């Protein structure tokens, strides 16, 4: 089921994203080329899938969530472009292709990331791209701003860079990853729920618990794959965390215990969805997929 849902949702968000890069001014062609390369060049689209699935779990339609789905993928893509830079993680490979600063150059990559970030908020603010009442659009912008900034993803990256070569305990490691990875996943689920126009406090609390669990599970599984998988399968350099002396769950807990923890988090996520009916099945399947994926 998840493969078909993933293909359908990927096709939907990719078509919407393509429209954002169509026909740029001639003098901005290279910038837009780099931006498009950073977004359209593969990717699992997990965050847009969560947007669509959360919207549908509350009875919304996919078209109500297109703007939010694009926005979270744009933020995710910008973060990858900047994370891969020499001043950050210094990676040459992303999604099986040269990283943006390798395919273009560092200056263009920095500007492409900046452009993708601002475009995400433009999409949420634009009534054509995100056709919801102004008050709801403002709530969505606030949600994504919080998740992407120092209280979320950017803060997590700062903690990550400051933790190289250090031995973190599990609470500190989880704090870092709830910021760096979890915040945008939590925002994706919340934005999907808001897009439905049917979110209430009870459903938002349940979805928040779900998103917290899968956000951490996603990072635990990433750490496991960095040990177990290979560069061709991952589409990025395998073993980079260990080579860079970064704290990881397998290093802290051991590989088997890390796998057990990922499964525990998956079960927590599934339990959080108990008040939802079969409309939330894609969310359940995504929780399972996150800890079973091989890249």
C-alpha cells in the first residue's frame, strides 16, 4: 500500500514543485537551475507524504495540502544544500548525485538554499498556492517558521556541529535530533492537519505524539543505515557519521539496541493514532516504512 501511496503523492508534489521553477528571468536562470536541481533531483518525499496523509486522516482532500507539501519539501531541500557545504558536513554526494555545491559552486549553492527557504514561506503565504483563509495561512507560516529556525532545525544543526567528537548521553542526543530532524517532521504532520480545515485540539495532540515518535525513529534508522547500508543504496556517503566522529544511536546504545528502540518508537506512533479510523492508514504505513526503509 505504501509504495502506491508514495508514488501518487510524489507525483502530486513534484508536479506542484515544478511549477515553482518554470520560466525564470534570464538573468536568474543559473540560480533557478540550482534550486530546481536541489529539489527535483530525487528524494523520498517523506515530509510531503506526511502532509498529505495527515490531511486525509482528518477527512481533507490532497489538493488542500499541496501548498504545505511543497513548503516542507522546499525547507528540507534547503537544509540539505546547506548541510552538505564544506563548512558544515562537507559531503560530495546526495540522492546519488553530486551535491549542489559540487554540481554548481559554493556561492550558488548558498544562494540556492537561501532561495528555497524564502520560497517555502512565499508558497504558504500565497492564496493561489495555498488556498486557505488568511488566518489559517498565518498559522501555517508560524508553524513552519518555528520548525525551521533556531528553536527547531537550525538549532539542531548547531547542536550537531558543536557535538562532533563528544560523547552525548541519550537525552542530549534526543534533544539534538528532536530539533534537527524531528521538528520539520512534526511540522509536516501539523501542517497537513491544518490543511484539512478540520483539525481540533484532540486530533492535533494525537498527531503531535505520533509525529514526535516517528521524527525520532527516522533519525535512529538513519544512524542504523549509516552503519549497515552502502553508499550506492543510501545515495549519500555511507559511514560519514562515524568518520566525522558524530554521536549516533548505534554508537551510544549498540546496533541491536538501536534497532529495538526504532521499533519501540514505531509502536508509540501507532498507539498515538488509536483514535483515528482507516483514513489514517497511510500514516500508520509511513510509521512502519520509516523503520523498515533501506535508504
